[in-house]
C-alpha cells in the first residue's frame, strides 16, 4: 500500500503547491458568494417577506433575523455544494496534465498497479474536496456561532460533515470518469469553465431547482451534487425552520415552512418522484460506488498504449 | 544470464511498422547503445521493454522474466531516465524523490539510506529544497538519474539522456554514467543519436526505420563500415598524385586526405621517406552511420 499512498501524497502536493489552482478551484463558490452579496440575498428575502405579508399575522411572529439566517444558510449550502463540484474536478486535472507531460509513463514503469494509480488520483481529489469543503463548513459554522445564530444540534453538525465527505467522494467518482476522456489540459480547462458556470444552476445555488420545468429538474437531479446540496439544506436549515415553526405557534399549521421547503427544493425531483433524505443518501452512495467500479475497469484501458 | 533478450520484436502503430522484427541481447553489466535518428524506433523499443507500451509481436525477456507475464518483477528491476523530464516542476527535489521512492514501497528511512550516497556524488545537497522547475537542464538531469536509481535497479534505461544539454552538462551526465558502471556494475541500455556517446559502449545496435542495420562493438563497426583517413601535409604535385592514385583521395589547401580500408601502416612504411608530416584519423561512428544509411545523423 505504500506505493498507493506515495502516489496519493504526490497528487495532493502537486495540487496544493499550485496556490492559484487552489483558489480557482473555488471559482463557483466565489461567484455564488459574490452574487449573493450583490443581489441574491435581497431577492430571496423580498420573496420570503412577500409570502409572510400574504399570510395574516405571520410577519409579526417570524423575525427578520430568522429570515436572514434562513437565506444565509441557503447560500452556505450552495457554497458548500459548489465547492464539492469544482475542487475535486480541479484536483483531477492533475491526471490529464500527467498524461500530457508524460508523467504517467513514469508511473506505468513502476510497480504501482494501474487500479492503484486510478485510486490514488481518486483519493487525492476526494481528500482535497473534503479538506477544502470541510474548512469552509467549519469557518461558516464558527461565524454562525459567533453571531449566536447556530440553530444546530451536535448531531446535525456531525451529519453536515458526513454529507461533505459523501458529496466529495461522489463528485470525485463521477469526475474521474469524465477526465479520463480528456487528452489535453487546455480542453480540460475549457470544460472546467463550463462546469463552474453550470454547477451553480445544477445544484440550485442561484435559482431554486423547483423553478425549472420537470425535465430540467430531473436533469439537474441526476447528478449527485444536487442531492448533496439538498441534503445540506435539510441539515443546515432544519434548525432555523424549527424556530420559524415555533415562532408561528401553529398559526398556519406549518404551511409557511412547508412552502419554503417546496420552493427551495428540500427534496430531489427525479423522473416524477420526490426523493426524501434517505432515498437521496442511497442514490448518492450507489452512484458513487458505480462510478468507482467503472473507473477501476476503465482506467487501465485508457492508459494502455497500443 | 542476459539482462535483455529480444527476439523478433514487432510494433505497429496502426498501419505504420515502428519496429520491424528486431532481435538482440544485452549481457548483464554491459553498456549497450541503441543508435539511430529521431523516429528510428529507439524510444518505442525502450517503452516496450519497460512495460509501458504493448508489443505487437515477438518475445522479450528481462533477466529471464517474460514481458507480458512477469511485468511486476520487470518494473521492480529497471529504472528509466526519460527523454523529457517527468518529475513535478512545482515540487522540490526532496518531495519529488521521496514520493517516487514510495512508488517502489520504500519508507522515508529506506529512501534516506538510498539517497545518502547520491547526496555527495550527484551534488544533491545544494538543490535539495529547490523546486525542480527552477533547476538548470544539467541539474534536472542529475535529479532524473537519481530518481531512476532510487530503488537500486539492475537495469537502467537512458532514453537520450543528454539531448538538449549544454556540453558541460553532457560531460557531467556521462561522468555519472561511467561512475555507475564502475561502482555498481549496472547494466545500462542507452539510446542516443549522438555518435560520440556510443564510443564507450560495449555493444552498439544501429536502428534505422525500425530495423537493425548493424550490430557490434564500436571497433567492429568502424572496421566494417568506416575507413580510416590519412592526412598528409604536403604541396600538391604530380609525383604525389601518382603515388596516391590507387586510393580514393582529395586535396584541400595544404594536405591530401586519403581513405584507407586497411593496410595504412604498410603504405606509410613503404613511403616513409616521402611522407613525413601526417596524421591518421580513425573511422568514426559518423562514418559508420553514413556508410550504412547514406545519411548523416541529425544534430551532430
């Protein structure tokens, strides 16, 4: 196993030694944050307040702090979800660069097995994503705690870290298959640009997925990243939604928070079915496992030089 | 036991025949040279022997291990210095070497033990914490060679190790290679298109368009395919022209150049009273290649 860990360590060093690459791997998260600061927060708050105004008496019961906390956490889930897409992909571009530069020849001539090589790229990218997203999650939770608006129990915090691990693994597993088909790092870079732009929409960071047509919703929810973001929404926003319910005191029989959940996609809509938390977890797990198995078989074929 | 035994090796890239049924053997401890132009098939052969590339046909054995069946054993037994650098530019020399040592299952301690002798002989200490991408061509080549030797291989492939290096760096690299032969008795398999680099090889195989066109020691090849030249410094005269008429000769500014296949000593002895100012140039590997292919090697 030492050769596997050696290659994994090398892949990690190559990624983290390139500071610019590390910053740009968070491109979508930075865009989400920028858009949020510019106008998204205002738009979401206004939309929620409109709903509150339409229901008699609710506006007085539900505080603007809670509405703000809800929107902040919505953004937070979006930032985490997009980081879990872009960080592993950027780390996996090492594989394409290695093939372009001939570094893979050096690896192929060592006793490292082909499947170990594939797993080493996978492990490095997944670890990078867990580390970077975990740091963002920690920083966000610390900020919320500092502001006194961390309405989360310890079990929910642990679950959020668990979802970060699962999301990083599933995105890495999918992208490892994708990068196997790139021959040049310039083509890979161009794809990364498209991915960065599309990721925010696919995970519903800019616009809630529920606003799209059924077909588009299904297309978005095929990707495990959108399930992971929805899972994070459920975990991170659960506390503030409970607070809103308690504040309403049963006046609307929970209809307000139910409508928020529906509008901001707390369930994944896939082929006319709504998947709940357990089903989404299973979907992401099976998806990741299937991708890993495909990669283990596919990688040796793509690195064979005929 | 041979270090390398190749029989009838063939390699096709689509319809293009890159290696055309080549056979050769490399004895253990030999410095073996593959000589040929760019595109002759030298790198293809090395990539096949080192398990990177699949062969289209033929048999290959490395230390009695059969290629295609005992590849793990073969990979552990060989080290390669690639034509282009394959280490990571952003990583330090230290990180590059430690991570590569781990590919062979070496722990940090084992890697340190292996690296210790190289620190002085390859002057690694001064560049140990430098980024590989910031090193000069010669320094990079030194690190590349150390990387290939980390796991103490029995067979070292050097794929055009001095291409692109300045003369001083080329000389340094060759000093290291000779030291390796002396101290480790390692089998070295070299590909090159620099004629003079084959001078010290035990055996040379000349490859042209995927085919072996000649094989032997540098001396044998020169005797067979190159003629020695006599440079006779004297004024041009009819008498001298008559004397040289049985031989191919030319006159340039102040000397005759006379080509001899053999019997140069006898000729000089017979005409010792007339020929007083002269020098003898042995046939070169350049001449060997020129005579065999009708072309001169590139980048000479």
